[in-house]
């Protein structure tokens, strides 16, 4: 089952950022980590999941992704640091917080 999710990856604290949307967050992040999801994230080593947000449907998730991509970098950093001030890798928390099938 797919669960629409918007996510932000970082190369490191205050490093290169990538914003994406997916229906299968665990699989997508695993693909980023192996360099198979995006040439950009593979090139710049962007694989640390620092923020994510589930949505009810893909249209709202895509709209949120587009809004976030248009934000200033400082706003994106503030969004990350509101809930993840240490820029911890949240990959392990996905299963705990993912909506149930």
C-alpha cells in the first residue's frame, strides 16, 4: 500500500538538501542510499533523512513538495530544526511512524 510522503534528505548538517515525494518512503530512502534513486543525490552524497511528512493523498503531497522547493534555504533549515535540531538520520523511525497498511 502506498502512503504519500514528502521528505527532505541532507548530505550533512546544513549541507546539500534534496526534497522529494513518494508513496513508499522506506524503499525510496533505501534507493537514495544505494545511489539508485537520483543522480543528484548520488553525486552529492545526499542520503540522510532529516524530515518527512505523510499526507492523505498524492495531490496534497505533491503540492507540499512544490511549495517547499520554492522556499528559501533558511526556511527549509528552520523546518528541519523544529523537530530535528541535531539533524539526526530519521530513517530508522520510518517504520515506527509510517501509517499502518
